């Protein structure tokens, strides 16, 4: 596995492969602090072609500067996870390579699924503008054949799929089901920030989705999710059933239950098919 830190190193790698642009292959965009969920994405990418992992804590997608500052960073351990999961190239650029001063970086127009649902878009203003900006920058640099994203961030997958269809239609967007701990909690880099009490309460998110999956109607499912989240000691941001693709009101097509809640000062999200649950 090769580790690249600069645009010059990326260019040299491109030349090594005899390409005129990017590296091709299958890329896995991450912010590092890699865990088994990321390793699953990397293994899928490696099974499809040359796997290129991107590690970059992107400042433009954080709506809270404290969240950005305390985001876990661990490049040496990340490299080990990448190596073991079959990654060929780890690209961990410096901020000046992603956002060179004086060079305007394209911010694509946001698709409606990034602005209308009232979910992550409402609770993390500016987040999807930052995600679309960095993902498009990454796609333009790496020119991958495909990119792998986790379904844990369900709205993000829909946003990236819509953005790619508009701006980089050659990139196939692949989704991977959420990887969970034995007790049902979705693996997340943010779990490292949880207190013991917060980690215990976090089980409430997956339990809420499980209970909702058995309810016969969206309204009942939403009430049950909010009840389970509250009784687990979590601060509810949203607990909804939506159309799985548009994230608008459920319309009898495939639906998804989505929750966001605070556990002892840490914001967590999760989702599952509805009906059905986890
Ligand atoms: P992050 O580094 O948190 O931005 O995540 C990088 C990618 O890994 C995103 O596509 C996430 O959706 C995905 N991911 C994070 N946690 C999980 C998980 N528990 N299961 C599957 N994918 C995940």
C-alpha cells in the first residue's frame, strides 16, 4: 500500500499508472479514525478494483468548530486498517492540497434531497454544502470509476448520488449496510467521544429503529421511536419515517426510519428500512 500526502505525490502515482487524470479504481472517502465499518467499505472497494482510501477531516462540512477540533485523528492506526482491508493507495492530503489558497474550489448546486427533508440539512446547516464540495473535489482529483459510502449516513448517500449524477455521472455510487456492535449500536468515529453512560444510552437509537419496524403506520412508528429515545435518556433531534430516496413524506414506496439524538453531549444518527427495522 502506498501512502500519498500531497498533490505532487498523487500526480506521480497517476503517471506510474500511465493515466492522464486521476487514479481510477474504487475510492472510499473518509475522515479517518477508521473502524470496522470503514474496513467493510474498503474490503468491498478492494473486491471491485484498485481501492483508494481518502482520509481528510474536512473543515467545510462541520457546522460547529468545536466538533471539528475534537474530531478524532489517528493516521498511523488508519493506515494499518487500510492495509489489512486491501487498500492499494491511501491518500491523506494536507488542507492546502484540498483547498489551495487563491484557487476557487467549485461548490456544486445542492440537490433537493440536501435542502428539503428537514433532517441533517436542518440540524447541521452548511453540512451538505461542505460534503458536496469536498466529494466533488475528491472525484475531480481521483477520477474514480466508483465510490463507496456507508448507509449509516443515509441522507448523505442520497445527496452524493444525486450530486454525482449531475456533476460526475461516470462515478458509480455504492452503498454499504451499517456495521454495528454486538449490542446494535452503529459503529461511528464519534463513539470514541462517548462517556460510559453515553455509550450505554446510545443503544436507544437502534432499539428505537427496531421497535418502529414493527409498527403498522408511519405516525405510530415515529411516536414509538421518540418514546424509546427519550426513555433511553437521549435528547431527540428527529425520529421520522420518510421515502427512502427523496426523504420526503412516505408515499407507499420504499421507506426508511431515521433518527438523530444526543447522548451525553455527542450527536449520533442511525436509520433502518421501514417497515422491517434492523
Ligand atoms: P466518516 O469517516 O465518518 O465520514 O465515514 C466515512 C464513510 O464510512 C461514510 O460513507 C460513512 O457512512 C461510512 N461509515 C461510517 N460508519 C459506518 C458504519 N458503522 N457502517 C458502515 N459504514 C459506515
